[in-house]
């Protein structure tokens, strides 16, 4: 299964925007009025010369504590690799277009989420110059998560750090214990359940365990008291997983029964059935199919 890294990070940072800024851009975070934050969802960069449009990953309009009606932009790009040789130039082009559009200050941020060890670092600035004279120097925040040591964040009060630890640098031989620790820290943090679940999903996505590691993990959380909340969470997730599996099985049975009785059904009807999450409704539809003479007789 292909992981959409950009969307995972965008969703997480939207939910933890304040924590993100306080973690990686503390000087700017101290200036921002976080009661005035607007996510701009459809900001495109248009390259007229090459003939393409690119959706910017995250653009946020924020007010300032001492700025009256003034606002600035925070622009973040999430990069799953460093394949692009001229990335700083691209960041500068994005900056220029946003400035021309909004005519305000911009905080540019690039977050690299790849696991590679860079032989040559990506520059955190871009220059336009001639020998003896620099005309423009553009700087941006560059965050390479794998270069960060998770141990620096263990005492943090920032819950986002506990999730992002799954993408930071750690000894792979310790990964089983570390996964238990990351989840323990998330569940002990004072964030609401919905946001905590995003952090848990992030750790599950980026710190998967193979079968023998999963067995070791379950032994740790079952036998050591400090992981009691992690064990409780796993029990809840397993229950939800079983219920989801039963629900999917009932959906499959309904589709099979419909096609056996009425022939191949439309993609739209198949999609509508997949969206039914009520076990009672699925069961009633299964019974209704037995007595129906046509699809029109069924209460979809």
C-alpha cells in the first residue's frame, strides 16, 4: 500500500499547528495570535514556462499578538525524499508567488520526512548573486526529522514531539521498546482523545513491527505497569478492528447476494453499501434482499 506522506503530515500539522510552530519555530510562535488562524486549502504555484500547477502543501494565515489587523503567512512543504536537486530554488519561487499574492511577511518551512542519511545536505537558503555581489538571500526553516535525536524530546511538554519521534533518529534494535514508550508518552499527554488518536495512528504508520517484534511489544505492555494505558488502548483498537472486520464481511455478503439475485450491480451502489456503517441496517438489507423482486424494492 502506498503511503501519502504529504497528506499524513498535513493532517497532523493542521491538528497540531500551534505545537508545530512552538516545537520548530519558537521565535515566530511567540509572535502569533493562535486564536486567529486560517488554513488556506487551495493555494497553487503556477509554473507558466513549464505549464503545470502544483498545490502547496500547507499555507496558513495567522494574526499577530501585537499586529492589530495585520496577518502573516506560514508556508510548509513536506518532502518524503531529497531527490530534487534544486529544492531551495523551488521554495524561493513559492515564497515569491505568495508574497506577490498577499504582500505580507511569510514564514517558510520545509520538513524532510525521509529516512536516508544525506551525504550532501540540502541548503536552507537560496541566493541570487554575481561575483562580488549578492542581490537576494532567501532563508527558510529546514527540518530533517531523521537528524533529530528523539532523546532530546523525552522531557518535552509538546505532545506533537511524541508522535514525530517515530520519524526521528533512534537505534533500530530498540524500536520495540521505543514504540511502547512513544505511545505511553502520547497517552499521558493532556491532549483530547481525537488528537491523541492522530498521534497514535502516526506512530503506527511509521513504526510498524514485524510478527516477532509485535509479540515482544505485547509482552512489554502486558507485563510492565507503566504501559497499562497502552495495553488498554490496544484492547480498544483490537475491538474496533474486529467490529470493522465483521462490518466489512457483512458488506461483502450483501454485495454477493445482490449480484447473485439481480446480476452485476453499479459502482455507485457498491460504494453506497461500503459506506453503510450500521450493523443493524446491513442485517436488515440482507433480509430484505431475500424477499425483493428487484433492486427498486430495496431501501438504499
